[in-house]
C-alpha cells in the first residue's frame, strides 16, 4: 500500500482506517456503553502529539480540553477519524501516516514534512450524533 506505516508498531495496535493510515492502541478502556462520536459530534479531548517520542503539541499547555467536530476538517484527519473510534473516557494512542497528520506542511519547527507522528487522545466528553 501507499502508507508509510506498513505494519502495526506492536501487536496491540489495530488498523482502524482500513488502509494502514491510522493505527490504534487502547491505553485505558472507556465507558462500556460503547457509544462513539461520529461526524458532526461535538467532542472534547485531551491530546498529546509526539514525533520521535517528543511531545510537540498538547492540551496540557492550554490547561483545558480541545473541542473538535469529526468530519469538519478543522483538525488532522487522524484526530477526527481516531476520536470516532473512541468511547467516553477512553484513552488511546494512534500512529498516523502523514496523510492523516500534517502532510507536506509538517509542524515547524518540530516535525518535518511527510512525517509519521503519534497522537495520544483521551475522549473527555461528547454531545450530538453517536454510533455503536
């Protein structure tokens, strides 16, 4: 395939994109109710973006969650598609192919263009449409 992430980083990762673009590993299970946000949901997340193990962007610096809406295109595709696989309270880490992260722009000065990055997220709240 076209992805720069040809195989799971370890056996606990699952390809949630179906194209090797987004690999997910659950760190802490969330609500057993199994409701998941979907396109148009209003989500609150805590997140940590890492490149080569170093955090380069995080909600920790603001001190409050980020509000995102899957399908809006306001965040990276990996963040928007990744959060749609999560239950309330779940914490997970995602390995993102550049097409699902920062593409040709990178994240200067920390991340070069076309880089594979890690995204750890915790879904702390969501409202609106959901799926099971």
